[in-house]
């Protein structure tokens, strides 16, 4: 576990999970079970009784029919309180589905040989060649490639989410937290836009990046074409597609609100650190794993997380214009590794950092024979920059490191005894 002291479990009374600025850091999982509403029927106004059964009689809808339907789609409250984690100078957000207490194992880890990232070409479907650049044109092009996932675990847990076809072999990219319930048994059902249902096999998953690949043979759906998330600009128009609250084939639009948001997702030993694209396109539980698309119908991100208002009743809140997507540049590399070997790697320096410290990333432990040890880092050093990018928290350092690849050289600026120093080290690989 990283950090000198583990954090208490989210949802506890610890002040480490509180903040004073009034914003919520609660994350809602997009892999929550669909609400099972077997008894919903409209409520009629006072004095208007439910009509008695008559042949061929169809009762008129009440005036508040739409509001009642909306309430019927509200997910059931989870058994536990929303999990909360404090925000530092940079935003670090937590997805509720696999959230867990304790400090994260992050930039840490023993040195291992790099996992071969050579793999099949993905995200090279037919060029959409959108002429109008309208939301309707993008939706018409991408909807056939987006699927709904229904997951049942061996422990009777279940989840729903979204995914999209990335090659001609039926590989589908989604979030790890959507399919995690079926990692040790269970089933994954894929539903296409045309309503065809097929059983998928889990090819591989990466908790480190909250990504997973499943495969369906003979699926009648075209593959998407990837764009370049590095070229995305703040303010550009985007479209999100998925199955929020189980409503398959839902399309929403917005803009890229920000780039390089450090987002912490996961839990229960599966912590993901994402250098996310932020968007105000409406994203809700069930959108997880669906594509974030530019106006040329190229996928630039994988929708993964949302923020919710602090103090909202469990299960009663949804999109507030703060959604986060994994950049497709990272997702492409990870998906290729998963398809090629069933495993994926992420870069590490071989040091633990204090997850409660602010004002930089304070090293709490140096692992033996690691890149950090070879570079001369010591316990107590406070890392403040990586490749001239400011580092305010441990989460910011971890996310910045994971934008690179094993084998790359990075330059760290750190303070020791109040004096700044610099060091260059080569990133090593950790599987996960």
C-alpha cells in the first residue's frame, strides 16, 4: 500500500474525506445494477381511480406521466453511503462501484520486464467521412458500433454499462469496473443496436487504467475509427453515446471542458488513475465504457466517471455537467496489449508516495533495485515537477507518470532539505 498511513474507508467519519469548498467528490459508478421495478404503474390524481379492467380499454395517462417514468428509472439506493474522498489542489475523483478505503498502490512496484505492447491494429474502421458535422450525423454513424453490456457475477452481483466495437474480430472496448463482476466467473451479455443478444468472453482487463476488452464472435456491428485525444482542444464539440440507466442508444452532446484532469477511480485493491478529458456532455450511470466522439465521428475517449453534488440523496443524483473520459491515445495502447496477451502494463518509478500529503508528492518508501533507487531518490523527498509539469499531490504525480510508457525517460524536480534538485530516470513496467 502506498502512503505512510492508509486512508480510512470512504464513507467513514474521517475528516480526510471532507472538504470545505462545498463541492462533492462522490463518484457514481456507471456499472451499477439496473433498477428492477416490477410493480411500477402510474399514480392518478386524487379522485381519479385506477380504471377497472374492460375489454379493449386503454386508460389515459395521468398528467404527470413523464415525471413518474423518470422516477421509475431512478436507480435504487445502494446499501452503503456514497464514498467520499478529499480533493487537493488538482481534482481527484472517485468512482463508487469499486471504491475502497486505504491508500493507493501507485507509482510503486517492483521492477518487471515490460509487457509486449505489440498487438493488432484497432480503431481503424472505415472513415466515417461526416460531411455535416452535426450531432445527428455523428449519431447515425456511431450508434451501430455502440453496444450495451449486461454483466452477472458468480456471486450474484450484476452491472450494466456500454462498450464499442474496435476491430473486425468482434473486440469491444469498455471499462474494467463494468465487467469486473465477471472476472472470476459469471457472464457478459452484449446487446447491439439492432437488439441482437450475444454472450461475450472477457479477453483481458486493466484495473490500472479502468479499461477492459471483451469479444463477441459474429457480431453484426461495424468497428469505430479512433481519433487523437492529444489533439483535442478545450471548447470543441463532442458527443457521448451509451446506455445511461439502461436506456440503450442514448446520445448526448457537449464540449471538451478541460484536459489532463487527474481522476482517481476504483477501489477494493483496484485503483485506476486517469489523466482524463472533462466534458459537459450528459453522462449518467450506464454510460460507462461508451465512446466520447468528435464531430468527425472519431472516438477520442472512453466515458468513465462523473462528479455528483455533495449531500445528494443516494441514487437521486446524476449528470451535473462534470463527466470524465479516458483519452483514446492511452486506451488504444492498453487495448492492444489486452488483445495481444490478456494483460497490460503501466509505468512506475518504484517508490511509494504519501497519499495524504499536499504541496507535492512526498516519497514514503523506495523499493529495492528500483528506478527510483538507482536515480538517487530518498524517503522524504518531495517531488514538485515531472517534465516541467507542476505536481501538487500524489495523485497528480501518478496520473502524470501513467501518461508515459515503460522505457521512457522522465525528469523529476524534487525538494530535499528545502533545496530543489533534479533527476532523470527510466520508467519500468508493472502489470495490472
